[in-house]
C-alpha cells in the first residue's frame, strides 16, 4: 500500500487497502482516509477517518510521528498530513 503511495499511485494504493479485512487495524482506516481524500472522495475519507478516530481518538496529536515511521521522506509525511486534513483531521502535533 505505501509503496504505491510513495509513487503517487493513489488508485492502486486504494485498491490494495480495500482488499484488507482488518477493521481493528488503525492503518486500514488511515490508508482509506488518505487515499479517498487524495482522489477527492471526501465523504468516504471522512467515514474512514471517523473509524480511525474510534480506534485512536488522539490520532491528530501523533499523526506526524506515526507517519514518520512509515515514510523516510518528509515530503511524503507532509503530503499524507494534508490528506488527513482534507478528510477532517485536526493536526495538533508539534512540528
């Protein structure tokens, strides 16, 4: 999933994560929120963000740190944060 994202292939990334069946896994919902937001499906992005926040209510405080675990590039971290914001996440972690 992240391989596609790092190469800006959002439709492929979304298709991959849509095949997961792990509703208990926060990154299932995080990926869906990010990819739907990137593709302009903001209603779907918000739904998945809400599901993520049910599992991790303080995600806005740890989003940058969490994304930094998956991406070495600060550009990708910032890009993913922008997509979370589009989906409705309030990012309040320190820069």
